[in-house]
C-alpha cells in the first residue's frame, strides 16, 4: 500500500460509499480478480453503499448485473452505472426526439431502445451519431460514422478508453476507434461522456446520496479512473491489477491518493479499519 496523499488512509477508513471500476479492477474477462469477493462482502456486512461504475458500454446495466451475480457478487441493476447509461441520460435530456445512428453491441442497443430513443438506420435519417464500445463493429458501420462526421453531424462517444483489459492482454476500445475516425475525417468526437468526465459522478452522487468528497473510487487507469476521482473530489484509489504499472506513476499529472496491488490489499485495509 502506498499513500501518496497525506491522510489518504484515514480518509479511506471514513469513506461513506465506494465506487468500483469493473474491467481490470474487479475482474478480467470472465475471471474475478483476487480480493473482489472479500471486498464486496465487507461492504455488505458493514452496510457501506457500493456501485460498480464502468466506462465499458459494450453491455447493458442488466447484463452487467447478471455477469457480476454469476461471479458471486451481489449486484442489482441499481448497483451498476455505465458510460452507456450516462449517454442515454444525456440524449434524453439534451437531444429529445432526435434520431441517433448507434454503433454498439446488441446488448447496449436494447437498453437504448428501451429508453425510448429513436434510432436511425443509416446516414440519410440520422441527426447525430453515438459510438459505444462496439465489439461487433463492422467496416460498414465505420463508413457510416465517418460519413456522418464529414456531414458535420454531432458525434458522441460513450467514453475515451483506448484499450480494454482482457485475459492475456488488451482489446482496442472506443478511443482507438475515435483515432481512426479522426484520421479519416479530420474530426474527432464532439462530446465524450464517460470517465474522466464528471457526468457519471453527478449521477453517482444523486444515487448514493453522498457528496463526491465522501466517496472513494477504485480503478486501474490513471487517465480515466484517477483523473475523474481527483477532478471531482473523490478519494482516488489506484489498483495495479489492470492497465497501469508503477512505472506509469512517474510524472503523472494527476496521481492517485492511494496505490494498492489490487482489491485483496484494499480488503485487508478495510478490515483493519473495521477491527480498530
């Protein structure tokens, strides 16, 4: 355990609620990471509110809930928040009635449709485009996205992550797709919803009923997880079980408050505070 901000461990023990990243923090692919079950059990036993908060918009909230439950973690739909959900909130609030060309997986598309958002079929009937983490992305969809960007239509990305950690390595994520679109069209996304932006933090605070300063966010990435936590006032806890290594901390412009190997070390820290 490395305490980079004086008093960070004390603040960890006084935290009112936790938010946990998923990929690279709670699990990798279909494998639960060490300490994840113990950490969640401690929060349940102590009645500490917790939310799984992820940039990964490849699945709906309900599908994430099912995945977490299948791994043995108690999780209802209200315990999950994704960049996809935050994007839906934005579209309903700021773009009501507009037709959206959506590049996404079937799982997330179903969530968008269930929210009542009108979906476009292609270039001709779209008012704007939304790029989610589409692990079923086709060349045809990329062409339509690039055409819409060239037509000066708004492009909304659910999140900026360049890579998604998986068993054995990484998969290209939305940030990589945006780089392709930028190279092809000369324009990038007009709006990026997810971490490190604060739209998800605002929704999280509303849901758990605490201020950002009373919440600890645990994640594995400096440029999304830690950056969002620091900018919002949450306690920024970095775990080294995913994308970030200790070497990456050198020269970090927004360093974490705490660094742990993974959730197993955080579970031990949380338990030590409960016992004292």
